[in-house]
C-alpha cells in the first residue's frame, strides 16, 4: 500500500461512482440506494488483488426461515478475509445476509432459483461494510451526484435557457456535477502518485516505465485513466 493508517482502506472504497448506484423504486425500500455488487468486487480486487489471492470469503452456513403466507427466506453467513501487508490473511469479518426463496405474489407463490446466491451476495456486502465499502451510501452522505452535507450556494436563475450541450439528454447541472466529480477523482489520484513517488521513488520509476509514463514532470500532466492505471500497478507491485 502507498501509505499506512487506520483509514486507508476505508477512504479508498467508501464512495461508489454514480454508475454503480441504482435507486430502489419498489417495496419497503423505495427511495433507498442500491449498490451494484460487481462494483464492490472490483473495488476489492483493485485494492487487494484477485479473489482468492487478495481477498476471499468462506460460506459458513446456509439456512431457511418460514415467512408469512407460505413464503420462505434464504439466509447465508459468510466470513470475509483480505490479505494484509504482512502477507497473512486478516481475521475473519462475519456477515449475514438474506433473500426471498419463496415469495407470495398476486395470485400464487413464486420460487426463486437464485435465493441462496443472492443471500450470499448480501452477506458479503454486509461483511465488507465493516472495512468501509460503500460507507458513504450507508451513512446517507452520498447520493451519487453530490455530498448531502455540502453547503448549498444560492445563485440567480438565468433569464434565458442555457446553451445546448454536446449531450442533449444531459442537463447542464448534471454536466457540471460530473465534471466536478472527475476533477476530485483526478486530484486524489495525483496526490496518491505524489505520495508514492516520495515514499518509494525506485518502485515509482519502475512502474512508470512499465505503464509508459516514465519521464513525466508531474502526475497532473496525466489523464485520470493514466493515474488510476499507474496506482493499480503500483499497489500490486507494493504487495
């Protein structure tokens, strides 16, 4: 890892990108935000390495509970582990999840053949919340476009409609929001590259040559994709 402190992992995985979020529009959870499980797995792989090498989970128990009106709930209990800098697995981080196995619908009962799979997925997401994966969503701070605790600024409404953007389906406010998010991600990536160069300049030069950016004067000259690609390789070589 580039640096060592208690919040390093948490800060890396606390904020999912907008593309990984989906608003729940039905049932008791209407209005809540759901996180794409594949983003969680990508975040873990980016930080620790491939599943089975950098992180893993054990299914400890699967069981069912009876629900109302003939329904059944599938439950799963897992232990999650990640590889530490020492080369040893972390202590187990438990998680329990559930999903409907038999569900009462309008005219009949519906049986899901993915009940246990979804229960395991839910259990993993519960476990990895403990290390901060998607933490800003669960804390109610991030809604996919802006931080909810950011101060609001008052601006005068324009007298005329704003000029059309290249993407006609995207509102100007959304374009500005996405631009700000990209700028923040770029600034964080540049800072991490600068810290990496200060802490381990030899490895920095090796990785820079490997990804084709050797000789750059400053990380800010790179694109966000180039920065992220470098950091992925640097973290991988640092293990």
